[in-house]
C-alpha cells in the first residue's frame, strides 16, 4: 500500500539517496533513527443556516404567491440545504394566513406637498437688473419711464452713447435711444414667473399634494409575516503535524506525494481507516457538528512520511515520503549543520568588522 512504507523501504530509499544502494539493513545496524511523520490535510466546508422572522409590507395590493409558505414555527419548516455547501442563498417564506391588504391610513393615497407646504406655488425673484445698463439710463430719452423727463437734461456722455448701438425704446418708442439688452425696461424679465413673484411648485405641479410613498399612491398596503432562511458556507482546515515540518519537504510532498484522499458528505460519515491514530482526536474535534450547521463537505488527505537521521551524515535529516513511483527522499540540513553554518557566518562578519576597524 502506498501509504504504509515499511522501515526497510524507508532505509533502503535513504541508502539509495546517499549512493549506497542495497545497504538499507547496514544503515539500521549503524544506528539509523526513523521518526514516523504522518501528515494530514483536512478541509471542511459547512453550510451554516440562520432563520429569522419579521413583519413585511409592500405598497398597494401585493402578490406573495411566488413565495413558499410555512406554518407555525419557522424552525420546524423543512428547507433543503444546497447540494453544494459552498453555495450561498436565502429562501424567503410567508407565514400561512398572515397576508392581508389594509388601508394605508393616509388621505386616499395623497400626502401634502412638502416642497410648497401644500400651497401649490413658490416665491420667485422678479427680473434682475439689466446687466448691460445696470438699470441706469435704459433709455436716453425717457429714462425707462415712457415720458420725457423735463427736469433732467441728458448728460454729454448719454448723448455720446446715443449714437452707437442704441435701439428703439419699448416705453417711449423713440428710435436709437434704448439699451439694446433691455430695450428701455432697465431689467430682464424673470423667465420663471414672468415677473409675478410666484411660480408653480415643480414637485406637485400646483396640485398641493403628492402620491403617498408607503402606499405608492394607492391608499392600500399589503402586510404579512415573512420568514427568511439564509444558508452560507463556513470554511476551516486542519494541517498536521504541528509544528509543521520544513517547508521544502512539505512543498515536495504536496506536489509529488501519493496522498490518500477521501471526501465525506455528512456529519455522521465514518472516518477513513487509514488515518493515523495520533491524528484522530484533532480530526474528530475539527469535525464536531456546529450549531446551525445543515450540511458539510470534508476533504481529507493523508500521507505517511518519515524523518531519518544516520550517524554517517549528521548534517542532514532525510525526509522520506511515498511518491507515485516509490519512496522519495528530501534531504534537509540538520539543526546541527544549520547552527554551524550560522556560527561560521557570524565568525566571518566579526572578522570583517575587525578588519574594517583595523584599516
Ligand atoms: Zn439695459
Ligand atoms: Zn424711452
Ligand atoms: Zn421669477
Ligand atoms: Zn408643491
Ligand atoms: Zn398611503
């Protein structure tokens, strides 16, 4: 079986790796040490469900027939979990017998217009002063009054202005006397209110009221008790052993290891036989059913690997795992070697610092 390397298999794989094929038994005699290193990779996706009820309402006469009904306590109503526990969804239900359409309580679907305070019109500015003549001498002959002002002789500057650009005055009808912009008015007419000082309210178009929002202007609302069943995935995982073995070994074993895999579809499903006894407690606790859980999918993978040390090569730990074509070996520097290298590096740094200090 791919997941059960014997001690002989393991030692022979190391012997071959160090260039001594066939000398597995000899490694054992010279004091090789084998530590079993069962690995486990477990992912669990739970479908978690939450149920709530609340009063609901819609404007007018509303058809709830597209929603399924429930009776009595929402907790007792059967709702299937999604086939795939990764799927998120919400099922909306209606309490049987709770739907009723009632008067809104407003005034026939209308509410007073808030913009004009039910007045139907808004105050408006009258025409602003003419920007060209600023209301001063809109007409050089009548001054915007329509009659010759006898107490007031036109100034020299006004006479000069009168020559160019002036137009016929709408008040006194004299040609070439009026400001071309306002034609003698002295102001521009307000286009919104035609200088009346009031304009029609744009919100209610002068009707003093608008449609009541909660009933959409119908005067009716439909009420019912709604039940909501929400289902959403919750993911967690478990990786053993802890603390994790060296990264390079984990990567290589993850890629090339002959992992055994099983998918469990329910909370009561029995665990696979091949799991290492040392992992059972952690696995069982990771798989404990949670409050609100209605479905799950569990993917479990496991690989029986080992860490081997041999007295002949104290600088390495040989990690052995079952690959697809027999055992594979990943040599990793031993702690002893790592410490020695660190010490050498530190020594070099000290030397360099000394030399720098001496120069
Ligand atoms: Zn003007
Ligand atoms: Zn005039
Ligand atoms: Zn106006
Ligand atoms: Zn209004
Ligand atoms: Zn209403």
